[in-house]
C-alpha cells in the first residue's frame, strides 16, 4: 500500500513538473510574441497594419515544432499586444483570435501532406511553408483583423482594402523571415560550423555586415554612394547557400533584414524614404525576393549534394559487390560495346579485355553469336530483361558455358541508357548435368546409349517412319567367342573387348542411326531413313549388318597384367550373330520389334553363328523355312 501511495505521489509530482514546464513555455512564447510586436509597433509602422509582422512566423514555427497546444501562448501574446495598443478588451481579443487561427490554419494546411518536413530539408518543404503557411494561412488573419478594426470604427471603409493587403503582406513576410530561421536552426548544424570553417564564416559575415552598412546605413557614401545597389547582397546570399546551406542563408538574411530595417528607421541608405513613402513595401519586396532566392538556391544545392552522395554510395556499393563476386558483370551501351567490366571478367579474359574492347560479341562462340545478338537487340528494343545460355571463347581457345541475365538502366524520363549483363560460369554445372545424363542414358563402360535411351531413339525412329513413309530396321547383335575370353583372363579383358566392339560398331553406322549396348555382350542398332521401297531398305540394312560383321571379325589385340605385374598382349578372334527386322510406322510395338530381332539373332546363332538372319532376304532363313517373322508394309 505504501509503495502504491509513493508511486501515485511520484506520478503527481511528474505531472505537476510537466505542467509547470508547459506553462513556462506558453508564457515564453507570449512574451517573445509581445516583444516582436512592440518593436514593429514602436518603430516600423506609420499606419494601422504593417507589412512587417515577425510574430506570425514565430507563431507558425512554435506550433509546428512544439505542437498545437502552444496556441494558447500565441493567443496570450497577441491579446497583450493589442490590449496595450487599443486599451480595450473585445477588439484585441477578436484580433488575437484571428492571429491564433491563422497559425493553426497554417499548421493544418502543412500537416495534411505527410511528406512535409519541418526541418525544411527539401525545396518542396520550403515552398510549401511559404505558400500554405504564409500566403494561404495569412488570408485568415488578413480577413479577421482588418474586419474587426473596421467594425470597431478604427478606420473607414475606403482604406480597408489597403489595410487588409498590408496585414496579409506583414504576415507573409513574418513567415518568410522568422519561421524558416526557427525551423532550420532548432537543430544545430554540427557539420556546418566546425573550427576549420570558422575563418570563412567570419569572412562571409564580416563582408556582408560591411556591405549592409554601406547599402543601408550610408557608410562610405562618398566612395560607394554611386555604386551601392540592392544586388550586392545576392552575392553574399549565394556564397552562404553554396558553402553553408540553409543555416547560413537564414542567419545572413536575418542580418540583412535587421540592417535594412535599421537604415529605414534612421532614414539612411537604400530604404531611407521607404517607411514614409511606401510603408516599407519596397523593403518587403526586396527581402521576400532575397529570401526566396537564397533558400531555393540552398535547397537545390542540398538536393544536388545528397543526390551525388547517394550516387557515390550506390557506386561504391556496386563496386564492392562486383569486385568480390565470382560472377561476371559487364555494362554495355546500346550498340553492345563494353562500358564497364568487373575484375572477375578482366581476370577471365586478361587485363587488356575490359572497356577498351568495342564489340562484346567477339568473345562469344561463333555458333552462339547471332542468337545472343538477337536477344541483346530484343532487350534494347523492349526494355525487358532476358536469360540466355551460350559459350564464351577464352584467349587460350577453351570454351566456357555461361548463363547470363540482362537488364536495362533507364534515365529519369524512362529512356534506356545502358544494358547490364550478369553472367555466371555454368561449365561445372553443365558437366555435372552431362554426367548425370550419361549415367541415366548411357552405358558407363562403352559410353553407348543404354536400354532406356535405346527405347527413346527407337520410338523416334518409328514416329519418323510413320511420318515420312520410310523404312527403318532393328539389328540385334550377340558376340561369339566372348565367354572364353572372360573365363580365361577375367572380366577386365572382357570389358576391354566390349569397349573395342562398341567403337567398331559406332564407325559402321550413319549419324542418323543409333548403336546401344543392350546388356552383357548384346548390342542393338536402330537404323533410320532406309527409303520408301522395301527392297532398297533391306539392301541398305543388310549392307550395314555385313559391314558390322566384317569389322567385328578383325582380330582383337588386348593387353592384361599378369601375376608378376607384366603386361601381356593377347590376340583374340570374336565375331557376331546378327538378327535384322525391317519396320514402317508403328504397326508393331517396340517390344515386338526387339523380340523379333532377338529371335532372328538366335536363329542365326543356332545355324552356326557368324551369320546375319534377315527374314525373306537371308538365305539362312528362307531356305530352312524354320523361321517366320511378319513383314511390315
């Protein structure tokens, strides 16, 4: 219970402390508002409404930075100001209400845009402040104040438009001069006022102060009187904008405005007669122009500086990535010439290969070059990135398999400027894929297609035969005298013989044909495009079979290592029994074709081996009459 009471007491104490601080700020705002107003009323107005009203900028800045709750401080300051000037209560209260509503309207108009930054970092923030917070919101005060004074009989209707205009001009100038100064300087620019830049700051403000006194206070009139012109101060404002940004510009504007006002009050310098003749309208035009030009210049320079810094960071980030990755990055112009290439690219092609080369397509393998060029042109035309695989030719003549992805760089208007290509060496991946494919579709010993790939090739041959009406053939081979070699010298010698047989068979067929290892010492050949006439097709197939038989009959010279580690050469004779079947289209299934070819091979083997069994074309079959195989037409 005691802890709870203590916590409540601490909470009440904290609330009282916060309330006291808020009250002090409210009173401070009211006092500063009153002081600024009294300076204007006492020294710089010859009429009811002045074109200079710094309290409007103070009120807007306070509410933007500290919050709308401090509108009470603005109202109190305005109320005291007009009570002192009017010695009544209702008229000052209504005018103070108009001043407060003006500041609140400015805050509301600015905060409608969530992108508005009270620190005025961007040009759009400053222009929004002047337009919405000054020009538009100033209409509220200009509508309320003069109307109240008109109703109260302070002035006659004939001067109401002029007084309303001066009232609005004063509020706008207050926002232009005071609000940016407070908003920008409520964050101290540590990077702008370091000790290394102090001499330049002293020089800038010293020369500006001297020039201001010459222009506005009449100093050295005998020497500079004929040459003292308003545009002098633009030089110093530009200097401040370039070197010190908005912070420097706003301080310099405050100095210039103070000097110009003091000269107008003393009736010296460029605005000597302005207070009496125009009620500071010329001063208003000069300061507004100088302020807007200076702040716009500072904002523009800041935006350009930030943009360059952002670009620099992006370039550093890009180089950090491109210099430390294994991928190859190149930037090309729209004609395909290299603008940039990363270190990995230069290392791959040699130190002399990057941007000096004109044609990036020269390094691409000749068979792939036109295809890559077509893809590049399509990317340039459409702006849509694409992926492509091709081969690079290295300086040593070797090839690298590459996978490239390309995209475009556009300018602010969306026009394509350059093409970025990121390439990745996929040679190892392609090699692995080839190895996997070989394991799946090729015999590991002979490197001939295995049974799975044979079925696919046979299916393609049957489809082609059906499409073009051409005959095809299946040759089924079984080696003779293979087992004795295996039993005598071991499986190593048998494997060596199978490899040699595979090579000899491959040399006997055409490119459109397929030779596969079916299993053990059995091989199958699929022959395609043998012609549309059966007689001619049979002669072609028989010729290939005879060529195979002749090639396999040549003596084999094989080597093996004996128990003493010596290499011994072995001469071996090995032939083949071959069964051949013709086919057209898909009149029979693959299984039946292979079965019939196998039967024909066994018929040849049964009749003494080393023969070719070809139904209706092979004498070993036709004369015996013991074998019947359908013939497809």
